[in-house]
C-alpha cells in the first residue's frame, strides 16, 4: 500500500520503492532480485541497491531456493521476509475482542493479552488503558522495542486514518476525538499509530494475508452485534467523499419492535444481527440499543451460537442478510464476498445466507462472485493493520532499522 500523498522527491520515491519491494517479497517468498526488477520496472542494479538496504536493516534475507536436481547453472537465490526482523502491535477495542496483541513480520501471532472491563466512557482513558497494556505485553514478551514498527487500532467507529482521528462511534457513544486516542497511544508507546474501524481492519488483513490475497475487488461483511461492511476496489479501500462508507447496517429491512442507534426501527441492524437475534430469543428486557450492555450482548450472542436450540432463529437472521448482499453484488460487482465476525462465520448463519442467495437470487457455481468465510478475527486484524501500513508501504521508517 503506497500512501496517495507521496511526493516526487528522491527521498519519498526511495521510501515508495522500498515499500513496493517489501510488499512483493512478502507476497512472493523466494522471488529473485531479477524477478523483482522486472515486476517493478527497475534495472537490476537499482533493484540490487534497494534489496541490499532491506537486507542490511534485517528485514529481508537471501536464501538458496531448492531447484530440481537436473537443473543446470548456479542455484537460484531467493528473497524472503525475516519473520523476527520486525514486529507490529495491535489494540482491539470491542466487546468480543478486548485485547492487545503482537505479530511478527509475516503476520503470525507472537503474543496477546485479553483485557477485562476496559473503561469505555472516555476516549482518552480508554486509549491510556490499552496503551499501557500493550507496553506491558511488549516487555513481557521480550521483544526489542526498537523492532516494533507501529501500532494498529481496530474499533467500532468511523475513522479518518490519514488524520489519526475518530470521527464518531455510535457503538461506544463517542463523538469526534480530534486525534486524542492516537496521541495518547503514541505518547505511551513511542510508536506510530493507525486507527481503523473493524470492518476495514479485517478487509486489510484479508487483502494482504488471507481470503482476498489473490484478488483485487471484494466486499467484506462483518456481522456480530451489528453489521458493517468494507469495500475494496483495485486493492484500495473505498472510503467515500466524507470517509463514511460500508454502513449496510442502516439499509432498510423489516420493521422490528426495536430501535437502532440511529433511532429507526427498520434497519438491517435489527434483523440480520446479534442484537435482533437476542431480541427474538427473549434475551433482552429493552428495545433500544443500550451502550452500557455491550458485554452482555457479546457474551449472550456467543452463548446462543453454541446452543443448537437457537439454530432456527440464526438461520432467519442469515436469510435477512441475503437481500443486502444481492444489492451489493449487483452494484459493485466484487469477485468475492467475505463474511466475517462471530455471527458471519457461524456455520448455521453462513449456510443460511448461502441458501437464501441460491434460492432467491440465483447464486451458484456460475455466479460472478464467490461467497466465503473470513480468515481472521477482529483480534487478529489490529496488528496486521499496523504491519500493512507501517512495513509494507512507503510509511516504513527505514532509518529506525538501518
């Protein structure tokens, strides 16, 4: 991922080139310098110079690639990422995954800690709580702080990542924070911070490391207490003119005896989600979404999904999502639709979505898109977000590792 604000100064171009090379090496382990040069349109001499920088920084290593015994000539030398050359931190602010985590340069988890009863009423106090927990995890894991590339924050909120701002969180009841959340984390960890909503964080993780690694256009649906979406076109997130997109939870659906955070009673958030499911199961003593009961919603939904007695209602909820997916597919034409989240990846819910698409909207093996489950949880996505943004892009702070 190359930042769209990259200028044409030699230093900026060098940073962009490092990002492109690192991205290619990560996506194609064993690639040679010559192959890298051809892909990127560089001379072999220029490619060699960049590769040497990355090797000297301990981020990339060369190795002898196994070749068939009958092959002639010199053994092929390939390039790969040094898994412990760089690490990334993650902070997930969610009722389902309230945790801090660390992954290595290949995206494999190294350490994580679940956090009980985080303070969610005040943005600054929430940020300090998670930042201290991440700092403690880095120390406990024995990882060299100087090899940490950055921190990714994944949470239920509208965000402006390039400005490091939370715009609004209907889920937590937060207004705009003017960058306060990121500043608090940066101050306590001394690391760069990227903040994203959960759906976009998951989409980035799937795009680089998971179920969308081989395609350029897809839509990710995150279904849990509520439902949201992320749209990727030509390997880029579609954010909208005002950084607001993916709000499928507010698509008009069945009228229900419930009230969404937006004040309406006919949102998809009330029929194809955990909130609607819990209401039908008789687990709610209220009709309006209550932010003080986030943990209750999460634990109750997880318990319901493990109880076979709820399967019929889970199927109904899944079927309610299908019309929205049909609209998305017809409008955007994605190669793949990925269902994510505790509800989205539940087998009963997923099968109900697939069945409704097949029966009501002619979805089948000859369809132009593929329905699949996500690879990662929101707890995984935060650290992968940091790795994608601060390592495999022009935002790598090369001088820290040189």
